[in-house]
C-alpha cells in the first residue's frame, strides 16, 4: 500500500455522506478493474467528479500480501474523498481490510454486484445479494471496528428479478448502518439490456439513506435524466468516464485539454505504458477516425504517443 507523506486520517471534511446534498446529484467515478487507479482518479477530479472509488480489491489477498497491497492500493494527499471497494465473503476479513485502509480513505464499499463467474464461484460479488443477513453482519462489523465515526460503509448491488428481494436486502443493510447504496439497474444475468430505471426508483423510495444509480450513463444529459426518472442522490459512471473523463464537466467528447492533462499526470505518476495507452484509446474513441485509431493503437512508447498527439491534434492548449 503506497501513500504520499502527509496523508492523515479522514478527509478533513466530515463524512462522505455529507456530500449528498438535497437537490444535488453526486457525480461518482465507478470502481473499474485496471482503470480507476490513482492516475485516472486524479484526472477525473479535475473535471467535476465529486467522489472516486478504487478498483475492486479482493480483501483476503490484500491482507495476506504486502505486494498485493502495494500494487492494488496507491493514493496520495489530494486523492480525496476516496472509497475503497472490497470483494469479501466474511465479516472479519472485510473489517480487517477496512481498518488497514481507513487512515488513507473515507469509506469502504462491499461489492455485492459483480456478475463475473470467478467472483461468484469464490463467494464474492452478486452472490452476496442472496445473503442479506451476511451483508448485515459485514456492514455492522466494519462500523464497530473502524475507529472513526465519519468513516462510511456502503454496498454496490445489482437487482433481482423479484424486486422484493432487492428491497429486503437494502432495508436490512440500512438497518445495519450502511451509509448509502449504489444500484446497478440490471440483474446479474443481464449485460447489455436497458437499465431498469423503475427498479432503481422503487429502491430509492424504499429506504431513507442515499441511493446512487449506475448503468448506461454516457453523457451529462444522462445524469440529469436518470435523476429525473429515479430521484436518486447520485450517479456512478464507468465506461462513460473512460470514453470522456471530462463528461461531468459538461463536455460531449474528450477535450484536447483533458487528453494533455492525462499525459501530464501519467508522466508525473509513472503510469505504466499499457495503462497510459489504453486510457487514451478510450478517450480518442469518439473523436478519431478508424484509420487514425488503427495507427494510434499500434504505438508502443510514450514518446511515440506524444508525437502522434502533437502531429494529429496540435500542442497543449494554453490555459488562461
């Protein structure tokens, strides 16, 4: 686990729950495997992202291995507010992992929604949605063992076909002290079907804690329509932010300034080339032609990427 010096306990601004304000839609960067690491979080924070999640971390592996901690959780003093998402299937492991990261973050989130086979076969992710009592125990133990009253515990879920089961899960989690709930509006079996906005609204209406909507949010106008249809307190975005990290600032496509910001951040933080390049592939997806993408995707060094960007799109724009 790596953190810059000077990072202390808590964000200094109270609980993350305080970010949820009446009439405001909290804008959140989702936990994305390989992608929502420190450098990308630093980028989206420049463009009106209110809260960032780490990628999902397997709590048991994180506790066992120093190498895993160093590679999975890197942060710095400006990387706040920050929620660390864990995959876990027992209360003590989750609580122990939360205690390790609590001095460097503002909350932990329990993944109860990942539909990938490896996760479910290991007892993680979406299969926890069928174990509301276990989820209650896990939330309770974290709250009891982390010595910071402002530190939050949240859960991220998918919906059941029988929505009554999802409502039951959410109400039980609320009774255990969960701070808020993120709802991906699809079942574990659904992939590209439209998000069930009506289901998210039903869940929002069934609890008194904040609810965050996730799924199919690609533009700022989708944030506004999701809020209007569901009444949620926040939105969490994954692929939409990969394609356009400046989305929350109102840009339709990734602006050139954002692309160069990514170059600067990546160089400053020593981002591995594969990650640096992959993010740019996403950012240029909607603003470049197929022949241009083919050339760009074949580049194999940071210097080649910078030369390509300068020759194709022009130098860094001057900032006022």
